[in-house]
């Protein structure tokens, strides 16, 4: 018997994409924090760029998980 442990009641395909975006954003924020600790404060545009790219990568990985 399978147990549904989802936080959001959406189809599994959307769950993969949502979780991919979430984990991508978390990873992007981690990259920003580590770079700011090493190099000092980053410009806001660069921070937004890093976070956007990481969210896109996370959603892409989620899409690949759906296909696989």
C-alpha cells in the first residue's frame, strides 16, 4: 500500500517541478551566502541572477525526473 506524503495536493508531475524550484531556490541562496562570505557583499542584480538561474536549474532537474 502506497502512502501519499505530499505537502501540496497536486499531481506528481507538478510536485516534481515545485520541489525542483524550491530546492533550486534554496541552493541559489546557499551559493549567494557562500560567495558573500568569501568576496563580500554582491550587487542585488547579481544575487537575483544567481537565484533565478538556480531556480531554472532546479525546475529543469524536476522536469528530467518526470521524464525518467
